[in-house]
C-alpha cells in the first residue's frame, strides 16, 4: 500500500478515532472487523487514521455491522462523515490558514457548547461587525478587512448539522471600556452584547473591574464541548490567531465563573451603565 504523507483533516481524524475506539471496545482486530464489515483491512486502517473519508452511508454500514447503530454516538459519527473537510465556507480561506489554525476553526465549528473568555477584547464569537472591522487592521496589519469579517461572520452563524449551539461568554470589564478611535463602535458592541443576552442559547457575564485578579484569567481562551462526546478541547487566542491550547481549561473556566464573574442580570445592568456613560451628551 503506497504511503500517503498528507496531513488528514481533523474531522477525518476525529471520525477515525471514534471508529477505532468502537472497534477496540468490541475487541475486534482489523482482520476481524474487516471481515464483519466486508471491506479490505487496509481501507479500514486508512479510515481510522483519517487518510480515507468514508461517506455517511459507509459509516452507517460499519456501525450496523459492528451492531452499535443504535448508540447515540453513532449519529454523531454518521453526521461527521458528511463534513470530512469541515464547513464549506472554510474552503475560501484555506490558502491563508495553517493546518493547525484550520483544524482549530473546524473544531470550533463542530462544538455544541462554546465557553468563551475574553480579557482585553470581546471574544470573537460575540463581536459585532463594526467592532470586528475596527480591530482587524490592528490584529492583522495589511489584511483584507472584508475577508476577515467574512470568516468571522461565517464562524458566528454556522451550526454544524443544523443543530443548536450554546454560547457562554465571560468578558473582563476592561474589554468593554477599551478606548477606540472610531466613534460609536464600542456603543454598537455593547448593544450587540445586550441583544445576544436575550437569546436562550447565549449567556453573557462580565468580570467587573473590582474583581480579584489571578494569573489563570490573564489570557483569553475557549473551552469547547461536543454532542454525545465527553471530550473537551481548549482554544487560545493570541495576536497570531486562534490555536489549540494545552490541556483542558474547564477548571480555569469554573474558577473564573465562580470567583470573578457576576450574574447575567448584574452583567446586563453593568453593560447598560457602560453604554449610558458612553453615549451621554
């Protein structure tokens, strides 16, 4: 079998991982699994390593032959097989993204819950268009602002498989009082946060300026959760963009949530106050 040196897309690798875990749980060797599925064992190896992208029908056939089609995670795997290369809108940006950044955005797009923490800036998934356009040239000098907004807008609007996505945002008050050179941009952003907070799928909380500071909340990050899968994944946000973080920062998120952030209602009142101060004559 010829060696394929391509870096498999992360969706293909995830699907392969879930299928491998299923096979190993059933204690099937590759030869035994291939005989059950009625396929070549080499093909099954390529599927499990992400170098082959099976169709949803092929994944369903594998799961039926493994006799696990009724498991909840089976639907996740079949659905994942319909997006082996990630969301369609990402293709337009593929040439300017590293493989790591591409995979980070794909994982973000697949998440059913996004816990997003912002320190000096409003988190990406909660940015309004005018705010995002204002920041783009500062974060990526020389960039095409229209292209940057197209990518962010796609990230915000996308729902993998049409399913519900929960957005849980905590923002340090410093991000909401950052002086901006364009009049009205921060006011628009504050109004956007108030609008987002009305949605049953979105929670907006603020870390007030008087909250005790500790090192764990010095950097922005996201914790992603996925449907029917216990795995969590962390993304970090720096001047270089969105990347995979090290380890699971769920404990850090909980610490910020419990020790620093105020309630959604108190946060809403604080945002109203900041907006009133900003727009006062």
